[in-house]
């Protein structure tokens, strides 16, 4: 069973499309955007046109204004956005090469989640998009692309990042023996990226760019404005702000600096393998380690998937036939082995102990209503039609498991950030990119 993930970037995108547009300053920019279209860059076998840049540029300016961020110079912002569009295009091309796709069902589920996060029904969400002049079809494709890039990065991270039990033990030991180890930090981040292909002069130019960003901060410019102008980080246009994270996720290089900082302080330029960094401490707090007791269920299931070869009606008919055979005395485990279209089929559909949130809501709600030994009627989820059998319910103290899982996520997150930055740079280095200069 797959857990439902939330995409922070998608939520931000939806929110930005549904807040009031303060367009006074944007108008001053808009009249400078030339309406004549031409090719600006070639990315492998695809092109990026001036019209595409103009559309992204206007949306970004409105977003920055809604955030209260002073707009960078026009040419600086346009160059930043072009580089982001190139990187996005390369990722989508790579996803296509690997055969990755996003089904309409997955897309619908994500859009429903965005609407819920904004406290809107789907109809209210459509109306909000229409009021902002956003075409729903275009919006759906933008979200589809965002999901594709998330899946592409997850695939790359999963193939290259591993967290060992000894790393988790060391992480937890640090938390137990040091007051520093229990702290969490909320930061803003500027990254000026470097790659292995750069020579010393190019790396020095990148360092100077980072130092220029720091000088702008010291002169009183807002972090969000400097981030939009200088940073190569994916969230540069959102002020570079990061979620709460334990200090163990920062690594020793940044941890030693952060422990002595107060909210509002900014680090000097810090070099790492992926580039030059500037961090601003926004908040710090003690990380809580509560006792966690949850209700778990040991369950089995049988799944018939809906696909191009199996229609909704056919899948329902098959699951009803299986249910009828079980009602007449067929063994649930044997039926799962013979008919279930799930990885658990080889073990008789056994899913082990399931915690809240481990499965999609429709499955979890149906499972909770069953007593030990009971078998559900057909249950529809995004995966298809299920039969569910509950073996046992229990209350379980999972505090230690939760602590280890939190440590694993922190270590994984630290490694993943470095891997993703290196991988994105490698993708870009391997791509054919040609910048077109418009004839005057």
C-alpha cells in the first residue's frame, strides 16, 4: 500500500494562484516585455520561446509581489527564470526517457488535496482559478509536470541514498548526549551552485556571486529579494525558506555555525561539494520526543486493479465473484494468492501490522470498521477494488520506532539534498543547451 504524500511546492503554487494580485509594480515591468516571439534557448531537441518566458515572468512577478518581495532587476529575474525553465525542461525530458507518467487518477487526487489545503471544495477551487484567469486545463498540466519531477527525483534518490542502522544509532546517541542534538531549526537558504565540470576561474566567479549576495544582505536587502536574484535553489522565488528540520539533518559543516546563532542571524558564505551557501536562522526550538501509542491493525486484502485492460465494471465483477467464493467457504489466503494483483499476493494478501496513515483513507476507514475475522464487502480505492480481512487489532507503543524513523528521515534528507543538487547539475552538464541571441 502506498502512502499519500503532500507536495509543498504544489500547495504554494495553488495558494499563489488564489490570492489577490497587487499588480501596480508589475505593470511597470509588463510594458517592457516585447510581444514578438522568438526562440531564446534550445534544450536538446526542444526550444524555449520568449513568449513562454514572458508568461512565467509575469506570474513570478505577481507571486513575488504577493509575498511582499521587492522585484529584482528585469534582466536578472528573466535570466534566473530562463535557467529554471531549462532545468525543468531537462527533467521532464529525462522523465519521458524513463517512461514515467502521471495517471489522471493520481492527478485528480493531488488537485483535490490542493483544494482541501486551501479549504475549498473542488467547485470552489475551479471558481477561484477562473477568477484569477487561470485555465484549469493548463493548471492541471502544470501540476502533472510537478508530480513527474517529484517522482523523478524520488527515483534518483532511492537508487543512490541508503541509511544504515548504525547511522541511525549514532544520530540518536547524539540527540541523547547533547542538548544541541534535540534542537530543530527553520531556515532560509541561498545556494550558488557549482559543478565538477567547472574550472578554477568559473568556481571563483561563483564564489564571488555568493559573496555579492551576502553583501546585499549586509546592506539591508531582504533575504527573499536576494534569494530571487542570486539563488539557484529550487525555492529561490519563495524566499528560500525551508521547513523545520533537526540539526542532525544539516550535517556538521552547518551545525557548528547554527548552534551559536540567534534568529535573524546570517551565516558567512559556506562552501560544500554542491556550491556556496548562505543560511539565515528564522526560528529555533527544542525537538519534542513524545510517547506515541497508536491503534494498529493486522490485515489481509485482495486487490483487482482497474487498467486499460480491466474496466471498472470488470474489476468489480471479478471482486464480487471472489467474495462469493469466500462466502461459500474458500480460503481467503488462497484466493489472494490466486487472484490478488498486489505484491502481497504471494503471502496470502498479508499486509502485516498497519498503522494509521499507512494506507489510503478509503481502505483505512473500511478496515477500522471490521472486527477480527470479518471480511469487508468490495472497497474502492485509487488502486482498484479490494476485499479486506482483519486478523487482529492492537494498541502499540511505537515511540522507539517513531524516534528511529524520524532519525532515518533526517539522515536521508541530508543525503538526498546533496544527491539531488549533484544529479541536477549532472543532467544539465550532459544536456545540449544553446542560447539564442536575437538579431538586432
